[in-house]
């Protein structure tokens, strides 16, 4: 195992997943993220002998289902970790594993730098920040988000449940991204405009003055200013129709240890004082839309209103 990855791997295995000596662990990775997978495998073998490392070629798109043997191993383990190039977070395989009682963490698009930085965090403090945000938004019927770049969008929560990604994955069926730190919901509906001025794939960290504008009506993204993102959604729509344009998620970052955006959606969407909004699949987070795409965009300097009242956001 690479020494520079050892500390982060130990944090993930010990603090975040709390792996025990009598538990089975499945580490799922791909060819591009193999060093991180191997580091997690090595850290897990320090605790339990029942550890499996599975590696397969990188998928081309976030949300693509993994090979069947990988899905089976996830569901049959007590604990799974998935550092992969493309996200397994919103896949049926991940959902089925948690439904079967496995607890786990996905690390989509993780790089070695983000792994080292993002796992060097106080996860107890992140847990407390998530609780504070949940207290502020949990009973609201309507959430409005505004931001200086032009965002003004209103979400109807309906009967959807707010969830917290704390990084503390200790109970059967629990799930989190790593690095962690967000409170999020799959809204019942949304209408308005949001302008991404932080990070969004395939562009990474946007430059000064670079903005991506999205128009939303009745829960569907109806206009996209960026050609590359529009093409990706249109490609997905060829197989699933309007589901590809579903306004999938509203998330609020709670990790105050992320002091600046670095161009990784996985890390940047957790930054305290930011909001992220996603398009596409939300079946794995309390929604009803199954789509082969889930595109998060980070909005800087937002103001969040819960039933008309501004709430305090975690900041560094």
C-alpha cells in the first residue's frame, strides 16, 4: 500500500465504517482507481481476514451498473467501499446492497489528492453540522435558493425525506459518500433558475466569470446553456425520455474543512457554505426517477430560505 494513502484509508475503515474483526468487507474499484482500492483493502485486512478486492474496467458514465459479480459481492458483504471513476452511488446495485443490510461508502471520481485531503477531516464535527442543517430545513414545505450569479429557484419538498451524508456509516443499511458532509433531498418539484459557478462535470472547476445556466419548470430542466451538458442529457434521454432531465437533488454542504473548491465534484459538493443541484437519477436518495445520469453542479455563496426564513449555513 502507498504510504501516502494509508492514513486516509485507516480513517475510512476505522472511523467512518467502523469495521469489526468478525465482519466481511468488499472493496470495489476499477483500473484507474486501483491504488486507492488497494489502500482500503490493506487497511481492512489489518482488522478482518474476510476482505475481498474486486476490480473491473472503468464505466463510461456515472450511474452505470457494475458487473453482476461486483453487485453480488456488495450485497453479500457486511461492509463495502467503492472508489471508482464513475459513481455507483445512484445504482440499483448499491441500493440493493444496503437493502440487504450491507453498510457502505462510495468514492466516485476520487483522486489520490482528494482522498488525502477529504479523509483528513473531523467527522464528528461534520455530523453535528448536518444535524444543525436538518433542524433548520427538516420541517419546511418549501425551500428557495438564491445566489449572486443569478440563481433563484424554489423547491417543493412534498413528502420527501431530507437525508444526511455524515461519513459515519455504522449501522446495517447505512450509506454515505466519502469524503462526506452534506444534507440533501430529492425534491418533489422545482421551478426557477440555477446558475452553476463552482464545479460541474465535464468541466471541473469553472473559471472566473464562467457560468452554466439551467432553467427548470415543474421539476424538469427545460434549458441548458452548456453544449456538452446538454448533449449528455440528450443522449441519456434517448433511453429514458424526460427522466434524464429530472431535477433530482438539492444538497447543502456541511464540511467546513473544505475551504476552497478544487474541481472535484465529490469534494466540492460537500464544502460548507455551498449548495449543489443535480439533474437525472434520484431513485437511490428518496426520489422516483431512474436514469443513467446524475449531474451535480455547485452554486457558490447561496442564501437558503426554509418556508421564507433564511437559514444559517455551515462555513469555515
